[in-house]
C-alpha cells in the first residue's frame, strides 16, 4: 500500500492532517511502526471551527474543545498500554 511506497522511496516520516477523532488509527499506526515510519499526528480543526460548540461562537475559548478532541485521539489509537504511553509510531 501507500506506506510501503513511501518506505520504498526512502521516506521515514509522514504527517497526518485533520485526522478524524471518531475513527481508530491503531491499525495504521501499528503498520507505520512495523515499517519503520514515524507519524506526526495533527488534530482536525473540526471541533474548533465547525463543531457544535466551536471556538468561533465562544469568543475564541478553545480549551474544552482541544481537550475533548485530544482525549478522543488518545482513545482511538494514539495511546497504548492502558493509556500510559503514546503509540511509538
């Protein structure tokens, strides 16, 4: 797949943009780690600009939204060992 192509071209790191916090990323992170590819994970701006309680309508107060979506990312694969460590990819 794409990760093998990236590896074959000499790539060793990929950057994720706007990942969906409602979707598990564990299988992807496991495969990237297995292939020796580091993953730099970003957070989608959905909660900050489009979600029902977004920062735009809350006078740019974003802490609660950032916490909520960061926590969801951890639950969806970015944390391992009972949430004691970040995924090594």
